[in-house]
C-alpha cells in the first residue's frame, strides 16, 4: 500500500489493550472535567485524536474549546451550563447538548453530543462541570438523523412530539399544568428575499439559541418545520407561560442576530396552549398552539396569543375540513361542474357570451353554489386545484361548441401559479380560435396587491389571444391610473354599485365617470348583478355596454356532451 502524505498526517491509532482509553476510542468518546472558576478544562488523553487536533493544549480551557466550535451552529456547553437558571440541590444539575465543531467549506466539522452534570459553588452558580462527549458518525447516527436538528440544536419534530405526549400524560397523572409554545420568526420571507436563504436559516438558528438560554431545567425545544420552534414547558401555568413568552420575545429582539450576510433585527410571534386543559394529545396540543400562533401573527406581531376554545371557531374548522374533503372527493370523482350565466348587450339584450360559474355536485345529486365552498377552498389552499379543473372544463366546452364564448374566473393564487398559466398556454397555442373565444376574469383585489405582477399576467394572456376582464371593479378602489396600467379589455362594475344606482347620486356619478374613462381607454364595460328594468335603464343611459344578472338570465348548469374529452 502506497504511504503518501495523507497517511503520514493520519494520527496513529491507539494500541488495543482493553483499557479505558481503548474503550473510549472504540466508541469515539472522551471525558472531561471543567473548573468553571479558573476555566481549566482537563480531558482524557484521547481527546486530541477525537477532535482531530495536534495536541490537547489547544482545548485546555473552556474559552479555547469554544473557539473550535462552529459559530453558526447550535449553542455549546458553555451557554447551556452558564445560562441554565437551575439550582443545584446537591447531586448536581444534568445537561445534554448537541453542537458542531468548526470545519472547512467542503469538510464540515464533526457533530458532538455532550452529556454532563454541573455542580454549584457557594454562590449557587456553576463551579464545576464534568461529563463525556461523543462524536456522532457522519453517516447518520440515530441522534443526528432522527432526534436533533443540527442547525438549531433543537429536537426533531417526531421526538419533540413524543415528549409533549409524555408531558401531557404526566400532567394528567399528577394534576398539574404544562404548556406548549410554538414560536415563529416574523417576516422570514423578507429575510430570505433580502439576504438569501442561508441568512434566513441563520436568523432561525440565532433566535433558537437565544430562546434556549431562557428555558428552564426540564423544558424541551423542538424544530417543528421551517421557521417554527416548539417549546415544551413543564409545570407551567398560564401566567408562567406569559412570563416565559415575554422572556423569549425580549431575548430575540434584544439585539441584531448575526448572519453570514450581516446582522439583522428580528422579532417572534408565539402561539401558546395550556395542557392538558386545552389539549389531551400531542396532535391536539400542536393544532391549538398553531391556531393561536396564526392569531398572534395576524394581530400582535412580536407578541403572544393563547389558545382559547371558541364554539364558533370549532364549527368553522370542522366545516373547513368537511369542505376540503368534499372538494377533493369531487375532483377525484369528476363531480366539479359549472353553470353558465349570460351576458347581454344593454340595448338589444342579445347574449354576447357567458360567464363560467363553478358548482359542486354532491353524491346525492345536490348542487352547491361556489359561495358555499370557494372561500373555504381559498383558506385551505386548494383553490388552485379548482382553478385547474375549471380551466380544463371551460376549454373542453369551447372545443366542443365553436359558437360558444366564455369568461373564466381565476383566483389570486393561480395568477401567481406558473403551472396554471403553462397549462393554459399549452392548450391555446395549438388552437387560436379557442383563445379568441375565451375571456379571463381577474379580480380587482389581485391588481391592487401586486400591480406589476397583475399587468404582466394580463399581458401574457393577451399574447395568447385571450381577452381579459377586471372583475368586481370598484370594490377595491383601484385608481384610474392603475386601470390604464393593467391593459385589460373589459371592466366589470361591482354589483354593490348596481344595487344602489337607483337611489344614490354618488353611485350614479361613479358609474358615469367610470364609463367615460373606460371609453377613453378603449375598455368595454359590464354591469354585474342587474335585477330590475329600472337598473338596466339607468345603466344604459350611463353608457354601460353589457349587462349581467338575473334580469338577463339565471345561471344554468352546463351538461358536457358525453364524448367530450376533458384534460386530466
């Protein structure tokens, strides 16, 4: 075997004598004794080999050992011991921490698991610590791969939830309270966009380290997902939880968090739940804490919101779950259908095209209107699935009937969904006649939220040969300047203005002004929700070109011919 430079640099293996050092080397462990007051750190003789350093003098003090740790990784032994906050009753205070040694860009340092116990001096503070360190194999030891998140040092989700379940059970048994707090870094997407994903991870890790220094002996931390950290607080009342949450928030916001792209200021939002009072299983506890976190992020950035049961909210959640199941089942069983409502010329009442309105056919034959499930579908994140299906049905109907002209609604989620547009473009580029007979309706609120993105979307649709309508215009109070920037073909006047046009001079003035502007910009106009001849007469006098509503015609379910091919 060739003995090159790599072999010469490799440390000599220990002689296998069966002694203590032999045993420690075989399990990749070393023991230590740390005098906190003098900072003297004594090691077993194999420590230099374990840490891949030239000599043990490089780690003969706590400060020198800290220099070998990865500064971007979880907190080390010093932080855990010195920030413990626990009291030594006599036999010492146990600790356990996982951290990473520093390494190179392509050779990350080894992961270290550190078990020990510290003992207090006369002042009650840590005076001596002793323990054992173990190198976790890079191939994926159970501790590294399934128990600890190496970036934050917190437990992985599965193990953390096991401890939550055990704490709930113990609390029930001895009739005390514990608590679960779910912590999220505010505006993480902003950090990722401004500084990069790695900097966002550094913010999460930095926040987790600061929170870890505030938790008490016996409390646990776990990384649940993304920017969410769970904190399990044993023997914790509601007032204790509020105090702890305030400490967590203050610790994170106290000073900027260092990242690879510079220091950034961060705040956290916290959702908490007292257990077992409001959660008798880990899953129930987590669901309630996440619900509280959502409320905290909506209303009190940087603060705490505690879960409180609400019969109305519970009914709404159950209904959302039912709607989600109904929609998914309907999609799988091809029970998502549509109705067509005519849009007619104001003067002649001749139908010029139809709007596609989503419907859900229940297993018992009942038909649900969109109002009964669309809002829930948007909240649950399944509106894109509905948009995809409605697009496929609309294109199939246009292909089946060359005389049909349809307008299709698209949600804000699908405006931002590249796959929705790509699917539409794939259909229309091969059939320009269908594109000519299709109008896509985008709500005014989408335009307000991101004018540039909405204008790009409108431009891309028109490039395919479609027309574009701005739906519900007036509800969001888009400026006329923005209306020109969007480049749409048609403005649909929100029905709330039609409702009051016979009784309100302000409404009539708005409609007349809008129609004049639309003509100037070359836009068509449609008035929605027209129900009476008086409304139609006033709208015609105001110059509105087309009418839609029960006066013109109610929506009728469209029956797709059986031999019509629908994309799947």
